[in-house]
């Protein structure tokens, strides 16, 4: 008898209905548009300095040349990457993906 009880522990029944609902929900999410942004760096400046900017002005950013860029989806960082050329346009190559649990924590 004790053996039967131990064998049943940890055995979980799969529920096809809940799996189907989960897949249906995922299909709904697949068609939602998100805005991807690639962040080169940032700088904090005073308004007086902002007002003095003109064509040719240069602002030093907080990143070093060659540092990976942040890739954001709707403002949430999802990856790091680097700029590449795709024909005549810029592209971004993903080099590091943020773990899903970390993405959720940042929302």
C-alpha cells in the first residue's frame, strides 16, 4: 500500500482544456503590435543648455563606443545588441536576451 501512495505522489494530470485555452490566449497576444526602441545612451542636461543647442552641437552620452545597446519593447528592456547594416538601413543584432522573469519584474 505504501508503495502505491509514493508512486502517485508527483503524478500530475494534464488538462487538455487548460492547455488549449493557454494556446488560444498566446495566439491572441501574437498579433499585438509593440514598439521596439534601440537606446544608444542618455545624458542629463539643464534646460539652459538644451536651449543653447544648435546644429552641430554634441552631447556626450553615458555609454562608451562599442558598448552594447539596450533594446526595449514598449519601454521595457528585453535585450542588448549591436548596430548592423541591413542593405541601406540600420538594423540591430541581439547579443543578449533578458530573462523573462526579469522582464516581468521591470514592468
